[in-house]
C-alpha cells in the first residue's frame, strides 16, 4: 500500500500519491482546495486510474505521520518546514 505491490501500481502507491499532494501545496490550502488541485494534477498527468478521496486521505495521513505536512492555526494544510540544522 505504501510501496507498489503486485496489486497496486507504482503511481497509485501512497508514496507516489503523497509526492503528488506535496507538489500541489505551494501555499497553505484547505482540504477541499488540496483535493481539487490534486485531482487536476492527477488528470493532467493522464493517469487512467481514478483515485478516490479515501486514498487521498490515506496519503495525507501518511504525509502527516512522516512530518512532511502540518496544519496552520486556521486549519489549512501546508508543507512542513524542515528544522534548521543544529
């Protein structure tokens, strides 16, 4: 699921979907805006398989668990900023 398997193609793995999500997060967005931008990007890449909202949410949860996205005070999603080196 996170990585491609026999049943999940490489572009549908959660890592690939997460990469697409992060690529669309140039500025903080609501979940709806992030979903709509992701869908537009997904269709622009001519990926034939439709991706459901629950798969999008799974990828978003994985990104949050990995510390790659976080939330602003008003509840918008944004790319997480890397901590400065010590």
